[in-house]
């Protein structure tokens, strides 16, 4: 009895996940310092304004993460619907005139003093938590009925519609493909995806007919040199950075493109700065770290699947898809194989909300690893009853 109690009180940490995460964050802070010095000095008359803000959000995220390590997965499973409703309300609130903050033509932030929350980051996590719970409750319905397949997509459609009003097309793509990926992993039939993609294709065709200027903007990345000072400007400057970097780069801090040539160098195009300063070697090293991160997350999901913890399994797979898709889209934008859309590089790019919720995701994954290791899922009542007594 005493041995079981001691085993329950020991928190099992995934040191591989922690090591990879810390390494990515450290690399990100170094690159952020390099990429943001020029713009920070011009805007705030001190070179490390953005770096200090990132560190503040990082400390805040780590603090919240430590608290969330004590929250059992059963709590997230029971409250997934409430988090989804909260995200919908926040997405509506951010669109209210005078409430949401506008930056670069997009209204995506809610301000709380000097703190700004990007609601789409909250919505991404809420959707994954809700979908994981839904698939546990309705897995057979999703497999056998079109109704079970469509119901979560209706809710995702509502969130996507609100995100498009901001607009935040990148978040819509990430959320949609994460949910579809989870539904495929849960056993949804292939023909349902075929029908869905056909409907999406018809919608895009109608958009091309009715709004050709939107299609032109979406496809500008295919030939950015045709309009290098207009719609193709960001991508042209990014490609120049890749070209200048070569194999070994020009050296950390010696990049030129970040000096007001490449817009958003410290956020959306941080990977281009990395390419210029650290070259192909630096790119491959960072790509390897992200591959290890996503691979480790999927491994945690596989551990949960083997232990028959379905919610933990879907939650881990969802978080892995969420982070992996953001990495693919961000790097795809930087190298010119995807349309230019605002989406940060997880754990590296400047973005307080992104860093905060990435820390929360890692904390939830560490909790999954712990519960899989001890082989038990505590009930919410036990959690509330024993929270102050340190029971995990």
C-alpha cells in the first residue's frame, strides 16, 4: 500500500521531450535576438525589446505549464465542450469594434494591459481537446455514420468562419487538417473525406469565378518575381535570404535581409533569417529537432494507445498534428511552396500567445506521459479534493 502511494506521488517526466523543447526554445531566442535587433532599436530605441517580451511570455508559459502538470487528463476530457464554447465566445468578442486589437490589418488580439492574447492560439488547443473527447465518446458513430463525421465539422466550420473574419487563414488550415487527421486516425471511412474534398474543390472553383482577385492573391507565391514590389515582395526577400545563406550561412548576427528588407523577420519569416545566417546546416539541424519533437509526441500517443487510454491517445496525436502542421506551413511559406499567410514557427518565432500556448501543449503532453506511465487516470472529483495535498 505504501509502495503504491509513493509510486503515485512520483511524477514521471519525459526527459527527451523536455530536452528537445528546451533546445528549440534556446535556438529560437538566439535567432529572435538577431532578427529583431534592428526593428526593435528603431521602434523602441533599445535592441532587445522583442527578446525581453518573448522571455516574459516564456516565463509565464512555464509557470502555467507547471500548474497544469497537476491537472489530470480526465478534467480536460470532461470540460472539452466548455473550452470550445469559450473559444467561440472569445472569437466573437475579438470582432466587436473597440474590443479587438488590430495589427497589420488583422483583428486577432484581445488586450489586457500590456498583455495581448491571440484568440486563435486558444481556439487551436480548445478544438484539439474537444475533438479528442468527442472521438472517445462517438468513435463508433464516426466510423459508421455520416452524421458522426459531420457534427464536429459543423463546429469547426463555425470557428473557421469567425477566424476568416479576422482574417486568420493560417489558423483555419491548421485547425481543419488537425481535426480531419484525428478523425482519420479514429477510423472514419475514406469516402467521407473524398466527398468533403470534392465539396471544398467546388467551393474553391466558385471562388475563382466570382472573386478572381482573391485567387490572384492566393497564387502570387507561384511566381513572386512577377510582382516583386507588391504581392510577391515578402517571398522574394525570403528567397534572397535563402540564396545568401548557402551551405554554412553568413554567420549569426551578420544577416542583411532582416535589416528592414524582409518584413516580419522576427515572426513569420524567422526561418529565412536562420537560412541566411546559419545556412543549410542550420536549417537541417532545426528541421531535425522539429522532426524529433513531432516524432516524440506521436510516440507518446502510441504509448497511450497501447495502454488503452483513448482520450490521451487522441489528445497526443492531435497536439502532434497541430505543431507539425504549423512547422510545415511556416517553412513552406518561407521557401515559397505555400501562400504567404501569418503563422509563427512553434517555440521559435516571436509571438507571446504562441509561446504561451506551446508551453501549455508541452505541459499537457508531459501529463499524458505521466498518466500512461502510472497506468491510471484520476477522476475530476479526486483531483479537486486532493489538489492542495499534492496528489497527482
